[in-house]
């Protein structure tokens, strides 16, 4: 991982289900990230949800992607 690369974390199945429930969306409706992306943590499979944390001037911005 490069120092400028945002932190990528794989969500557990329980965390993923809570996120989908809170947002009232399905996995298919989340933005996609390729399984070949350099930032993907080891052990990720297609369909896993990744939390990406990017540091900005005002704090940390968190967004989610589903591995395809």
C-alpha cells in the first residue's frame, strides 16, 4: 500500500448486512471496485463490500464499494 492510497477495509458479513439495511440498498446498487484493484485487501472475494477511508481537510470521508 502506498502512503497516498486511501485505507481499504473488508467489512464482515454482519457489518455488510447492517450497512445494506441502513442504506436500504442491495449489493448490486453499490458502486463497484475491480478485484484486480491494488488497494483491495488480501482475501477479498467477488461480492465482498469494501470500506474506503480517505483523509480530507475536514476529516475522514468514508465510502463503500462492492468487489466485482
